[in-house]
């Protein structure tokens, strides 16, 4: 079951996520106030970040182009903003 993050899809909203690369499956999990994104890709050359971007946009029901990375391009802690 995928979490419904459509309530977060308002312009200007900032979404903080914790990323786990090289996971056994791709998943978006909400644990209280924390959003965890598990991706199977490796964290090199921005591949894991690109996969997180895609999964988060899909969970929010918006186009990838409406979601921009604000902080954390090379970190496990990332902040995205809805535009």
C-alpha cells in the first residue's frame, strides 16, 4: 500500500525526507512526521536522488517537474519543495 501524500502537494510546501539507498525494494513510508524513501538504486552520480524524486512525486500525485530539490543532493536527508 502506498501512502497518500496528496495533502502535501500545495505550492510552496517543503517536504523533508530520509533516504535509504540500496534497499531491497522501492517504497515511500510515513512514520509519524518522518517520510522515509527506500530506493534500490545506488547512491552514485545522483541516481538514487533521481529515483527518490520520481517516487515522491508519484506518491504526491504531481508531475516530477513540480517538485524541486532544495537541500541534500548528496545527503540522506533531503528537502523537496512543491512549485
